[in-house]
C-alpha cells in the first residue's frame, strides 16, 4: 500500500495532492495516490469529482506508459459508475483513447522530423551511421521508429485491447464498443499492422462466443434488439473491409464465415447494402483463392442483389457488372482440377464438405448426401444466365467470347479469333458510379483465364478432328502464350479429363487418344461365340422324336386306361382350381398393398405440398416484413430529411402535397424540398434585383450631390498642399545651410593635423616595404636551392636509367648467345645420333645377309633339295641372338627423356620466373622514378619503356616441348 492510502477523507484532497506532486516532478507518486483513491472501498459511490480524478489518472498513465494501471483503474471505475452514471465511464474512455492516439501521432511526427533533421546535407554518411551499419542492417528510419514510434504504438494497441475488454459485456456501451473496434481497424489499416489485426479479429470472435456461452450475465447485451444487431453486423462488415484493404484474404474468409454465422445467431438478414458489400468481398476472396466456380456465383449473387434493390445504378454500371458475371462464368475451367491421379475417399468427402460450406456462404442450401457439383456447376450457371437474359446486358466483347468458346467450332483459328477479341477488350479498370457496391471492375484480370480457356477449347475441338498434330503447328496456333504454358495447360486438362492426349517429344507431335472401348466389336464377338456353342450342343444332344405306335389292345385294357386318364384329369383340374384360388388371393393381396402404397404416397405428397405452402407463406411473410421495414426506414429517413429541410429554412413549414393513396417517399420529399428551395431562391433573386435597382438610383443621386462639394474640397486641398510645400522647402534650405557651416568649421579644425598624418603614414609604408623586400629575397633563395636540388636528382636518375639500359642490353645479348649455343649443340647431337643409327642399320643388314649365305641349304640345279636325304635345318632360332636381341635397353636407343640435353628446363635459371628479379621488381619507390614535375625541361625520364625492361615470356628460350617436335610425348629414338 502507498503512504497516501487512507489519508484522504475526500477525493478532492487526493486530486490536489496529485497536482502538487506533479508540480514538484513526482508523477509516479501522484499516479499511485490517485490509484489508491480509485481502488479504495471508501469511495465506491459515484461523484463528479471521481470523473475529474479519472481524467487526471488516465493522463498520468499515458504520460508514464502504465497500461496495466490504466486497465485496473478503468475496471474499478466501471464498477463504481455502472449502475449510476455509465456516461461518465464513456467520457473517460473517450478521453483515454483520444490522448493515446494523439501521443502515437505525435511520436510518428517526431520520428519523421528526426529523420529529416540532418546537420550536413552533403555528407552521405556520418561516422555514427557507419558504425551502426557495420553492426546492424537497420536504416536511420527503422532505428528512429523503434526508439520513438514503436513504444507508443504498443501502448495504443494495449489501449484498444483494454477498452474492448472492459466494454465487451456492457449493454449500455455497445456504441462505444463498436466505435473502439472500428478505430482499432483503422489503426491496423493505417499503419499496416497485420499481426495486430489478426489478434483483434480473434478477440472479437472470443467476445461473441463467450457472449453466447454465458447467457446468465447481468449486463449482457440483448441480441434480439435491432440496435444491438446493427452494431454487431456493422462491426463485422467493417472488419471485412479492413481485411480486404490489408489483403489478408484468409482472415477475410473467416470474417465472412463470422458474418454468416452471426446472421443465424441474430435470425436477421442484413440490409441489401451490407449484403452487396458481403458478396463484393466474396468475389475478391474467391478470386484470390482461385475458386473460380464460387467466384462466378458470388458475382451472380451480387448482380441480382444490386439489380433488385439498388435503383440508383446507371445502365453503364449494369452493363459492366453483367459483363463481369458472364466473364467470370466463362473463366470457370471446363474440367475438374486434380492434384493427383487418384483421389481417396477422404479427399472426396473433404471436397464435398468444403463445397457445401462455400455454397452455404453464398446462400444456397444443398443436401449433404448429394454431390454439390450436380447443383452448382459451370453448365448450370451458364444456362441460368441465358434463361435470365443476362446476355442481352453484357458488352459486345463478352458476348463474342461466349459465342466463340461455347457455340462456335474453330479448331485451327480459335486462338487467333480470341486474340482479336482480347485486343478489342478494354483491359483498363472501369470506374463505376457511387451507387455501385464496388468502386471499379478490372476486366484485365480475366484475360489470363480467358487465354487458358481458349487453349483448352482449341485442344478439345482439335481432338475431335485430328489424331496427331505437330508441336510446331500447335505453337503457331496459340500466338499469345509460350509453348511451356501451353504444355502446362495441356497437362492440366488431360489430368482433369477434358482432353485425352499424349505429348511425343521424340517425334515432336501431340497424339489425341480416345478413351472409349470398342464395345460393339466385343459384343459381336460374344454373340458369335454363343451361337457356335449352341450349334455344338445341338450336334452333341439332338432332339429324339419317338416313332412308336400304339398296339392293338383289348377293350378292357382300353377302358381301364381311359378311366385312369379321366381320374388323372380330374385330379389335375382340382389342382388347377386350388392354384387359381391361391393366385386370386395373391393378386388381391398385391392390389391391397399397391393401394396402401398409393395412399401413403399421396399422403406424403400432400404433406410435402403443405410444407411447401407453409414455407411459401413464411417466405411471403418474411418478404412482407422486410418490405415493411424498408418502407418504415425510408419513411424515417424522409421525416429526417423533412426535419433537416425545415431546420435549414429556419423553422418554416414545408408544404408537401400528397395525392390520394400516395405514401411518404424520400425521393418525393427531396424533389419537393428542391422545388421549394428553387422557388425561395427565385423570390430572393427578384427581391435582390429590386433592391439593387433602388440602391443604384440612390447612389447616382448621392454622387450628383457630391460633385460640387468634392471640387471645393479639392481646391482647398491644393492650396493647403502648396503652402505646406513652400514651408518645408524653406526649412530644408535652412537646415542644409547650418550643416554646411558646421562641416566647414570641422575641416578648419582638422587641417592642423595634416602634416602629422602624412608623416605617420610614410613611416608605416617604409617599414612595410623593407619587410616585404626581405621576405622576397628569402623566397627567391629558397626557390633556387630547391631548383638545384631537383636538377641534381634528375641527373642522377638519368644516369641510373642509362646504366640499367646497358645492363639489360648485355643480358639480352648473353641470353641470345647461350640460346644459339644450346641450339647448335642439340643439332650436332641429333646429327650424330642419326649417323650412328644409319651405321647400325647398315651393319645389321650385312650381318643378316652373311647369316643367310652361311646357313642356306644346298640345292640342285632345279632349286630343290635332293630326295631321300633329310638334313636338319641349320638356321637356328635367332630369337636369343645377341645381335638380334631387343635393343630397348641399348644406350644408343634408350629414351632420352632423362637426357640432360632434353630435360625439362622449367627449373633452368635462365627460364625461371623473373617476377622476383631485382631488374624487374617494382620500382615505384625508386628514387630514379620519382616525380620530376619541377624539372625545367619537363622531360619524362621515369625509366625504361616496357619494350626495354627485358625479354618477353616468348623470348626467354624454348618451351618445355619445343625440342621434342609437335608430339608432346618423347620420341622412342
């Protein structure tokens, strides 16, 4: 507890004490003192001073950013004044909200001013900004907003939440609750606070759900009252509008579901203006979610509602809206979109449940057991549009697109015709009148869907005519899309079942494949097989007709047989009679059952007709009630307009003439009021004309009487001015004379000091001349010394450059000589190896010839060995002859890859990289290359040119493989 608790017998003393503490700079203590008074049980009876205390209390809470204390104080104050003066709580809350909003706006303005207030406009970055950028990616505006704006925005958001929490179950402050919610929506939209907007929507949903859950609260709002219902509906529609402005389409859809659920809770349909806004937002939500079927139905609902209840719509508005309805219906894909090839039962049930949910939002009641696509489909919508005659209201381009896509057959030229229509279609946004529920319609948004539909229709029509088509032809047939987009469309429509086609990229064609089985052929084959089987059965089991005849018998035997036959016939007749009786009983029972079924069917039919009649009567009563409410509302508005017109006419009664049976209408009242105003204006104009004429005559008479008086006054004024001019001229001359005499006396007095002044000035001039001459001589000496020093430096630099050039020339000559010597040695080595090889080949040839002559067998004159004598061959295998052995290891034929004369000279000192050579080092810091800008001859002797620095990389010697020929691999010889 505070040290001020319980010390104030009256609340006025606490307020004075708080003022004193604020004046001495202790706002926290002042806030605590006021908080103790508000929460004290001694002051639970409302007084006027408590309202002043609350004003000061919320001001301190805002100044110190104490949101929790503000919430606690407001809750306590609500307890105090709920049953006595709830308007005081409303004023305190409005004051609290106003101050918090002003603080947030002031912080925003201060942050903008801080961003603009820069000391040096030419400096791109200050040292502080550079340091901040090195450790953070935030800009100056982000940092200023975080320091100045964000705390106040958080406090304002907490303020909105606090107020909504306090007013959520208060039936006496429903208007303030709705106003706070609307201001919170505006806050989120103005500052793009998407996260806070979602939280705000969730807060409102929780408030409504708790309101329905706990119905036994004392101050709970009565949902059956029309004013309460209007507050809740207007708040939800404002929420829907804000969600659309923030482009939070998921939140907008949830809001639409909230509105639909609220209509069931309130058991009241919103007025047509709200419903038009509802369907307008539904069109945006379904378009963003790419649910084109329900987007078209939402447009259709919006068009019907606007046409039925909005009498101020212009023909241009109806034409634009009808065109939008038709284009949205055409834009529905003619196939079912599938995410996978096979769909599970769970996915089918989820899709059906989602469709029923969407249809419910649009006002359609569907049977959950039936497929919604059988009731709401593209075909059903287009047929309904045609039956309602909407095609007569649409634009020419929309009608042409409908005929092109739904009626005509152009397999090859469909896309070209569609492109012409697209070019003539107005792609800009069409602005509608103020009476329209939507401000504008952008027909350009439908063009991508129209292009896709054109491709689908072209593929469907082409599949009916062609079996194959070249991809090049297909690409030429679609001039407004790339082939990748056409391929994607083809895949989607094939997956959806609209077209059965296959892309063959290998043959560069598309194959249209039918999916119908040849059922007729299969049926004929089965019939033929059955006939053949029947013929076989007949051949195996032929029908045998007995050919026996009766033999002659005696009369007795014949009589006995006849008696037996008659007995059997009698028994058969008895059986037949019994069977007919049973059949008659069965027929009678069947007739009774059918009659009962017919009676039950008739009863069900009568009950259905009765239920339908009751439903029709209920609908008529509902329409009558709605019409009466609308008429009553129009009457109230007309009376309000009448009262306002009387107020403008300063209490004058307006004369409204009503014919027999005519009702009080707002439009007729406005027309009568306008006529009355026109009549009053005309009367006033006539009065002004008469008054102007009388004023004109009066003014003319006044001026005629004023002419002699004005002339006399002018003459008198001229005389007075002349006398005044003469007097002032004499005074000026006397004053000038006195000034001249004074100046002459001053000159005579100062003439005595002229010689002293000249002497002083001459002394100063002579001293300054000597100082100037000494400084000039010193400067010339310094300049001469600098010139001599720089001349000597340039001379040294030239000599060093000359020596460096000589050394470079010598190095080049030495390198050239070494290269020539190396080439000469290599040439001699190659010649010597060639000579040795030639001699070796000659020696081997001679040895082979001698060996053949020595071991050749003796032959006779015919050249054949003599018969009967076998001589073993003396030509021994010379594979192991030393003279024929493989000479791969001969020193004279060995691989010379490791020869010193053929070795890689990458590590040769003469080929090494001279990047670190002293003669090629960077001489930027050499004294011989420093700037000689002060040279009198301005000669550029900074060093040798690029051509004089040494041999280039191409002139440093042969490359690694230059001695081996063109082949990079070493030669075997």
